[in-house]
C-alpha cells in the first residue's frame, strides 16, 4: 500500500477524516474500480479519474466493493454509510468512510475504536 496513489498523492499521506469512494464498473468484467474523493483539488482535472494506481501508474482493480472496503479498513478507515442511485441508466454505488478514532485503553495505550 505504500506506493499506491490517488491523483499522485500517496495513500499513506492522505490524512483526512472522511473519504468517499464510488464504484466504476467495467463492462464484461467481474472486477471493480473505484473513484476516490478525499477533498483533493480537482480544478486541474483528474488524473486517472481519481482512481487508485500502483507504482507503475496502473489502475488497481478490486474483486468486489467489499474488497475495496476491506482495503480502506487496512488504511485505518471505517464504513459509515452507503448510497445506491441510478444515473443515466447506470447504478452508482457510493460509500462514505471515516478515519477510525484512536482511543486509549486503561493503560493509556492507543487502540482503534
């Protein structure tokens, strides 16, 4: 995950409370691509449509939306809500995630909520 980026920003350097991702389906493919919104500046246009890319610039595909949710869980985000809408004959799935809050245990050590 260290070399994966969205709009040339390393995922490990995105330090925001909320992100949203939207499914981008591929025709005749069981794989899923997602578009990530973390509040980045989009005035200059989107690089790879704000999709996650690897160190070679290739767009990362997920096995399913649950695979993408698990990916973001490993990055420290938790699912808040999902929304399914219909736009121009296409189903659109959007997921809102929040960075997990760090709590302290009884010994004062950080733990994830």
